[in-house]
């Protein structure tokens, strides 16, 4: 067994000396600084230079136990002792023991346990180990004498979804260069009785205990609740969602929706305007001046003229849209159309089209213009991340502006959150002295009036709520800032030709294309727009 070297004071008739015991089986040698600290604590005189010299000789000789004089004084016998320390987290107590002088009194296990009691150390004391230690003591070695029980941290609640929650299906490009707008697979179909989601409850964990027998709270876990709309049934234990109808399932802002479909041949005088709480399927056309609003998706298998379409989900127009300068599409999700002409389009997700002509198009993620024609000519096209097109602008000089970069709504929301946090902090800072004053009064036994107690409780509850709100604000800011970081890679890709006169804007940088270019990519670099070969 490895044992450190140690030292012992010898109180003789004519002098006080120090005996050094060598380490065994690879233990550490006696540290001269430790000896000096011990002698100072016990007020034993010594000559520093002599002490250092004797140590060097003892270490050099390796002859076993060595002894040398410290002074010519007659010192009283010294009782066994120790130094003691508690870790910063209060989870461990360590002791380092020193032997009594040669004829001094040994420290007993009970004396040491009584010391721990005086220090209010109650939990995790290694009594059996201490008894063994005192029967066969080990000196000048750190000994663990008490150890707390760390908390067992739990796990967050989790929701498992049994459908695709992040649909990115896009039209496929055929071999002949045209785009297939009929087989899109952009919906999650479900049948009555299908399980949609399952909640796996969180595990709160278990409290720990430090050596002072104070409880240590495990890390706070995140709870979760199944949120759902109509046509969905929740189990008695509120952990399973099941659809009650055939339809389409989607996840919108953490809430599960099942929409059944309203199907009509055309939207015209025979139907009037349509406003529906699910998906809308139009087998034919949507005529000029009519409106279609849907809580889910809108799919039109024919054409859309100068009409107004608004969906919380996606909008699909198989044969395209000619808005006649008054048609509008709004989608919380994606917009997919064979062509977009003289229209206003706003999509929370991506926009995919075969061509875009003289239109105002805004996409929350990207605009993809592909197919045989694949052009953007005239108007304004904006996307947060990417615009991908075959032909950009026109040789006739149609005013065409393409913008990519940060969604302005994100910046505005961050500013709103930061302002709210500042106002919250001001109010919390104003309450802090009042709460502190009340706490001090209660600590000193001051009797408070009933109204003062109620007012303090209300203020403490409000302070707790505001702190929680600050955390929520910070989480949302972090999430939005990640989106801002992603926008740094915003770009415009032109697989064919970009004509002169076309205006390009990326973030806060802009340029006008002076000469027609082919197969190129525009990206922001060092504050300016950089063009590279695609």
C-alpha cells in the first residue's frame, strides 16, 4: 500500500528535534513547507536554513528514518492534530492528520467525530473508515472524511410526433426540363384512428444532500403539454393524440392540427367567396375578384386569375396565376405555382414557380424558379436566404429587383424583446430594495402588519413571474439570433443569364448589374456584393 512520508516532533530533556519518516511503496516525501506550517502552528522554534539543509541531506541519503535538532528548548508534548477543509460546493470534507510528539497523546476517533459535530457536518460521515484509520493512522495524507450525495438530474419531457413536422417537399424537375406540379407530396395524410403524437413525461430527478444535510435541488426540467385542435382525441392520461377523421395533419407553432378538405369544382358565382377551417381543394379555376381563405392549405388544379387567396398553410396552383395587377397570394407556409404573373405573393416558407413576371414576391426562406422558362422578369422578388433562377431580368430592360437577406420582422421582434427586458429589469430593480428590507426585518424578528405581509407576498410573486418572463424573452432572443446568423449565407444563384440593369440587394448592400453575365452567384463578402462563377 502506498504511504506518504511523515514527520514527528520529539520533545527531549535538552532539546526539541524532528524525526522524518520516509515514504513507502511510491508515496510522496515530506514537504518542508508543510513542516514549517506545522511548527509555526505549534509555536516551536527552528532555524529555517538548518531545517532546509537537514531536509536535503535526509532526502539525499534515503537511509530510512532520520532525526535532527530544531532547538535547545524543552517543549511540552504535543497532542495528535489535523487540518480540515470543506470543498466549495459543500459536498466533501477532507482532513490531513499529524502524529503526536513521540510521547504525546494520540487523537481519538471520537474526538474527531465530535469536531465534525461542532462543525455541523451531519451527512455522509465515513465512521467505519475513520475507526479503521485511527486504528492504523496514515499521516500527511488527505483523507476523505465526509461526502455528500449529489442530486440525480432528471430529463425534459418530450413529444414524439408520428408524422413529418418539417415538410420541405418541392416540385420535381422532369427529364424534358418541365416541372411536375401535380405530384408534390406536400401534405401529411392521416386516417381516422391514427396516432399522431405521444407525450413522454419528464423525469424530475432526485434531490441530493450536502455534508451539512442541506438538500440540493436537481436541475429544473422542461415540461411539455400536448396541444391540439379539432378532429383530434386525447387519451385519458393526456399522453396520446389520435385523429378522429381522415385528412391532413400538420404542426403549427407547437399545436397539432388535423384538417379535412373542402372540395369544389370552381370558385365563381356558384360558390361565392370561401372561408374554411381546413384545407380547400379547387379542381378547376379561381375566377377574378373572388376570395379563398383557409386555416389549412389551398390547392388549385386550374388557374387563378385576379383573385385573393390566403392560407395559414401552403398554397399550390398547378396551372399558375395571372393576377391582372390585383391578384394576391398569402401563405403561412409555402407557395407553389407553375407561373406567377402580375401578382403579389407573400409566403412564410419558400416560393417555387416555373416563372415570375412583373410581380412582387416575398418568401420567408427561399424563391426557386426552375423549369424550361425559369425566369424572373420585372417587379420585385425578396427571400430571406436564397433566390435561385435560370434567367434574371430581360434584354428589354424591365426594371427587376431581387433582394435576399434578413427578414425585417426578425430584427423588429428582437428589438421589441430587448425593450421588454429592459423595462422588466427596471421594475425588478425598483422592487429589490423593498424586498431586501422586508427580508431583513423578518430576519431580525420585526413584527410586520398583515397588510405589509400580503404586500410583500404579492411583490415576491410578481418578482418571480418577471424573472421567469426574462428567461422566456432571452430564449426567444437566442432563437431569433440563430436565424440572423443563418442569414449571413444569403445568396442569389443564376444558372443561365442575368441581364444588365438588374438590381441586386443582399442585406444592406446593393448593386446594379452593368454587363450581362452567365452562370453566376451573388453573395455578400466584407460588406459588399461579390459575384462568382456558379
